């Protein structure tokens, strides 16, 4: 024991940081901030450290070369003892980090912690969020599989829409004219050197400000932030009713961080690593690329936006969101902190959560994509074929053969791109069906050139049988009227 | 000379030092920026866009659309399979051809040809195209990208070398099928 103290004193006589560390650790914080709501920031930091450690471990084996990366991931998964577990820790750590950073941000927003004098802490935090998402995206690219390859294609296609500079940005992003070795190398440099380096600097700034400005006091309804008086009020609060951060508050951070690490490890152990999916060979096109979980909402948005809105939304949307986040502490730098007095803040969070949640949910079953194998894999249920005429059954063959099934479901089986056709005959008259099949429209391709008149006749005959038992087919009410020469003594058509 | 009268000797030397560092930084920045921008300056690279053979003409029967691949003209040994690029060849009538890029004109996913319905369909966001490459439905704003082609010694060649993306309106190797729509 005595030796340890002597070594410690020897070191501190030269380093001279013992006093600073002690002061930082024991600085008083308001008593009610020693709360389970204040543990997300430290947990994000702990998961970041986990990512650094597991990242270095993966770099011992991983080969950042377009030709070899996929093979080295296979070696990590299967050839190296517990390589799969380190990969799984890194992959799940990434998901947890994004989730915790988002939770931290929501908590900070709802507790009004971005208000004076912590505006810059919030702004640095916004950049930390961007970097965390940047790490998630570049990391997905390093898992160099089919999803990564086509994901890069999507990224390049979005970047190319920037006016004037688009093509140049694509070339710089890809490191050349196509997605190839140079692309992976530069994403490796971003993921391993550039973004983590920036992250470390920004995390240090973020922490420094938390210590210097003090942790945000628990928001009390009616305790209003005013620039003139806030700092003095805060110091009085910590003096009157403060506890030293260590050990008064830190034990909750420690417990929560350990719990999160345990959760990451449990997910990694029981659910395993992510992929890699198929080889990054662009000549294998039997693939349906999907982004990782935290970008699924974007995948849905890209599919659902009308074509004319897409480029403006893609280019202007992120800038607007970023500006709004950066402007927030300046526009609402004073006033009420408590969420009980900020209904719009609470509603905004709910709205964003519901929107992102709905988009993510939709991306889970991609109703906008044709089901590429429905026409050959899912047969027409027998109930649609029983007691049908030869022509109608011929139409069912056309229906299946021309791959209508890829976009239209029958009995809930098939694509969801177009409407389900179980009761189409109730909604459309025969003429409308013929017109829709031949001319398309409403986001349906025109099949006029792909169907012979006989095939069209058969197909429409089959479609007309698609209605609930006992319900008649739709009919054009105006037609029967128009056929009558007169209604109420007035001629309907002018001679 | 005192500080009150103007610049002290030490201040002058420090400012000169800063100025000198600024010049050195600017001199170093030139090669660094050029290095970073090197992927953009590809017009000087040999063979960036070249005529590449897709195969014998008899591989592409009249009236049909077939899958074909080529090796990108500029490759590094470590590019592996990523330098193998796919495309769709449509032999219109035995005389004229259309060669479509594999990348969807929406966001670049690989489109698949379905001869049964005569449609190209994209697995990502639901884009669909007719057999002549024009837009049929879904989010794409335009038809499929088309390569220039020529026939030499019974072989089909295309001019290729760059991944087509929706932002490139003037790329020399691609035919613009539809004029860009005014928004």
C-alpha cells in the first residue's frame, strides 16, 4: 500500500493533475440531478470506448481491400476463435450507441438543458450525433457485402443530385468512377481515423463544458431561465443543496453503463454478428439491398416521396433539420425548462418518434417494392379458380404469367405495390379494368404492348370474378341512363 | 522603439513567423488538395472511358433482352469482383441495339429484367421500366441509363467506364433517353 502511495505521489509531483482530477470528481452537482434520467451521456461514452476497443481488435484481422474484405470477415466469423463475438460486440455496440445518443438527446431536449448557458454544449452534441450516424454508415460500408455495395450506389446517386458539383462529389466519395477498391479504402480511413479522431475531440469539448458549466439542474415548473440571473441561481442551488458528483451521483452512471455493456454483450452472444450478406459482386443482381436499422426510415422516405419532391427534399431537408437543431438554443435560450410547461416540445418529440417509427416499420416489409418472385412462387389460391369458366381460368394464367402478382396481392399473398385485387370487380367496371390493364396509370405500367387482345379479354374476365360471394360487379350507372332515349322528357344528348 | 510607438521587434518577428507559416501552409495545401481532388480529374487518365466488348452478336438474339457483364477499363489489382459490371443488352430487331446500365435511374440499385411482363423492375424502391428503358412507374424521374454501342467484327462493344448516377446529365458515354424534366 505504502509503495503505491509513494509511486502515486512521485507521479503527481511531476504530472500535477491530482488536484484537478479531485476537484472535477468532487464538484458539487444539484442533488436531484443524481437521477436515473441523467445517465445516458455517460453510457454513450462507455459504449464509445467499447467501440474503440472492439474496433482496434477487428482491425487486427480485417483487410480494407475490395477484393479481400469480405473474405477477411468470413475468417473473423469462422476462422478466428471468438472473432464472431468481437464482430457482434462491435455491431451491437454501434446500434446501442446510436440508440443511447438519441435517448440522451431527447432527455436533454425535454429537460431544457440546451438553454443558456449550455448552448454550445448542445451544438457540440448535435455534431456528435452527426458523427455517430456517420460512424454507423461508414461502418456498414466496411462490412463490405452486397448491401454495402448497393448502399454506396444509393449514397452516390443521392450525392450526384447536388446542383453543378454533384458528379465531382460522387467521384471524390467513390475515389474514382466506380465503386471499387479506392472506395472501401477511403471509407476505411473515414471510419478508423477521421471520424473517430473528431469524435474524441468533440467528446472532450462536450465533457469539459459539462464540468465547467455544471450539470443541468432538474427542471422545475416555474423556475425560469434568465440570462441575467441564471448562473448565480445555479451556484446558489449547488451550494445550498449540492452533492459531490463522486460518489453522490456517479454510482447511477456506473450501474447503468455496466447494464448497457451487459446488454450489448448479451445481444452479441445470443443474436450474433451482422452478416456479411452476399459477396460484393455487382454481377450478382439477385439481391434486395437494405440499410441497417437506423437508416431504414430513410429507405422508406426515399420510396414514398413523389419523384418531383425527391431531389429538393434530399438536398434541402438535411440542411433544414441541421439548421433547426443548431438554431434551437439561440431561439429558445431562455424561459421554462420543464417539459410540463412545454407542450409543443413534448408533441414535437412524439411526432418525430411516431414518424420515424412508422417509416421504420414500413421499411420492415417494403410495400413499395414489387415482390420479385411472387409470380412464380405463390400460386393462385384455389377458391379463386373453382367453378370458373375456361376463359376465366385462362385469365388466371395470364394474371400469373404476366407477373401481376409481383405487385398485386390475392388473399394477402403477393406484392403490396399496387392494391390487393380480392374485390377489384366491385370497384371497377369491365371497361375500367380493360383501360387500366392496357394503359396503366396511377403508378401502374401500361400492359397494352405486352398483352394480345385475347390475353386481355381472358385477364379481364378473370378479374371480374374477383369479388366477395353474392356481390355484383361494379357497373357504370350512367351507361344505362345514357342508353335510354329520354329522362324526364329531356334528351340527354344533343343531336 | 517601444510598444506604444508601434510594433516592437519581438512582435514583428512573431508576425513574420506567422506569415511565414501561412505561406508554407498554402504551399503544402496545393498538392494536398490536388491529391484529394485526383478522382475528379479523370479525363487525363488513360482509358477512363473505353470501348469494351460485351460478347459475340449471336449471344444477343433478336427481340430479346439479355444479361451481360464487362470489366471496368480502369482497375486496380485489389478491386476484386467490384470491377465486374453488369448491364442489359436489348436486341431490338436484329439491327438496332439498346444497352442499359444495371443501375436504376432512381438511386442506383440493380434492376432485373422480366421477359414475361417485358418490364425491368427494381428491388429497392419499386421503380419499373418498359422494355425500351423508358420509365413505367415508381419513383424514378427518367428512363434507364443507356450506353453508346457499336458493332465490330461481329462483336458488340459499349463505351463505359463510370457508374451512371441521376445527377450526371452530360456524361459522354451515356445516351440521354428522355430530356431532363423541368420541375
